[in-house]
């Protein structure tokens, strides 16, 4: 290796121990000698881990022994695997605390082991994020099958329905809502039937049919990826398999290279992409966060989905947006305003407390049709990217990206240290609360800065 790079063994050793920088010249040599994508050295994963450590060490548990952010940054840089282990330990601590388990119990070991898997949803989110939300094995199979279907000239949904029937003896049936009052999709293993509710629109029918086909035809690949990320049998592993099948379905509907080429040509116009690939707004937005193929990357988007109470039900990122693992999102973000104007695009520049600026797109979506009198499933989708990528988006054309004002938001109230925020719901846990009965400020909470 030192011969290929033209450096000494001692210098290489120092680089491996993070005591010497990897220069631009060395990056070029690495790329040429070992066919390495220089972008694989990007610090996105480190930035994600850094933001999660910031949130974790902001817990009052550490108030007696505060850790400086510079030290956390160095920790994430030099020993990322240990930092991940500390994060798992902290998650187990929170689960035990919220579950009311006492310390010193004879069952502490077992409880700690169980606590780390108490929330399979969060576990799967973290596993997918650790894989940069991109799975090349599934992409390759989806592209190959999509290309074969395209050669026949058939509509994708019709081709998938025919494929299930011919190759696996599975019939797809659309059933009335009174037959499926509480289900949108159900697979009957014994009768070999895939039953879809009439409330599912054509985009959803294509997706659910593709999901079923992927789950059958690519089961071995899905199982291998799930086992690689989560070796032990657990609810998280089962949920991960479902997530991977969903990923495969989206890849089949929107084949990687065709979708990326179209996205770049259309400046990431989500509605036009949806029309071209017969996909819903949410399906397209989700697919945009997966464009992380080496040497063929799209804009690194993040995606977040909330309900009108602010609960986060989905979050993915191709970049390093600092999602909060605990609590809700900042109420100053226009993401929350979309519920007052359903279906309307809301775009803005947002700035986080660390000075990082992001371009944000937000709009409401509905999951499926509903019968009269039933509660409607309405959500808001937030899609965004770092400001440096915004010029590639059709939604940013009306903005003066260099001079436009930005909305100052926080990750959430407990981690935001901005003063005089009228929307603040809680004081920051990183600052000491200050009580003065003679003053009432804009914010209901005052704290030491």
C-alpha cells in the first residue's frame, strides 16, 4: 500500500491512527490505485454520530460531569465504534428508566439486554441509517427486473400482477371496504391470494404488489441483509425485513439510474417525477433519500414525516441532518404550518443553532382514501438538503440563496439554546433555569446563557 501511495509506512500508520490528515493529493492516489470513491471519506456519518452524542450528553444525568462538544467531536472521530457502544448503553439506560426498573436488581443484566431492543422502530431506523439508507443488492435486482418489464411494454402493475400469477400462482384481488374494513393489504398463504382494499389508490396497489413479489423472489437477499445488520432474532429484525421489502418495492417502481437521471433533468420536481414513475408524493420523496450509489449520487436529502400532533413516524437521511431521537420537532419550522394549507408546498431556508443552513420543502399527504366518518390519515412530509445543494432544486429558483433570510429553528426545545423564543415549550436541559418573579419575557423560560 505504501508503494502504491508513495508514502512511508510510518506516515501511513499515523494516518490510520488519525494523527495525520488525508490530503487531497493522497485522496487522488487512493482513488486511482484502489478504485475508491473519494466521497466515501466524507464526514457525514461522523456528523450524524456527533449530533447524537450532543443530544445524549445533554441529559441532566451528565450535568455533574459535563463534556465539552470539542471532546465529543474528537471522540466520534477517533473511536466511532466505542461511541456507538456508549449510545447503545445510554438507550438501554433510558428504556430501563422509563420502564421503572430499579438499579441493583438481580435481573439487571437481563433487563439491560431486553431494554436495548425495547423499541424495534428506533432500532430499525438506526440500522437503515447506518447503511446510509442504500442497499446495492436490492437495487441491482430491481433494475434488472424493471428493465425486463420495460422491454415487454407492459404497464408495471399489470406486469407485476401477471408475474405473481405465472411464477408463484398468486392471484391479486381488489376487495370492497366492507370485506377489508381494517386492512389495506393481506396475503393469504393457503389460498395464494394477495388481497388489496379498494381504498388503496393505483400507486399504492403497484407498491403493495411489488412488495409481495420482492418478499418472495428476493427473500434470500433480504434475509442476508437483515442478518448482517441484526444477527439476533428479534422484533427489530422482523421489522427490518419488512422495511427492506418496502425498499425493494420502491426500487422496482423507480429504478435507480433512470430515476436519478430523471430527477437531475427535472431539477427534482417531485410531482413530475411521480407522474413519470406512477408513484405518490411520499413514495418519490422517500426514494430521493436513497440515492447514495457510489459514483452516482443524487442530492443528499433528509425526510421526516409527522402527524398534526408533531409525532415523528418516519425519518431518513442521505446527509447528516441532526434528527432528534427524543422529543418532537421545532414548532417554528414551516413543516407544521402545512396542516393549515393541505396540499400546498411550503419552502424555506432554515438555520440550526450551530449555524448550518438547510433548504426545506414541506407538504401534507394522505395515506389512503377513507370511508365517510372514519378518521383520515393526514401527515406532513418534510424534505430538505444542505443549502449548498439547493440550487439544483426547482423549488429554490425564487430564492436568493446567498442573501435570503432564514428561519432560525432548533432540533427540539430541550436541546435548543436560543433565547426569547415565544414557541418554547421547555427550557434547554443544557442550561440552568433562571427564575425571576419580577420579569416575564417573550419566552416563558429564562435560563443562564
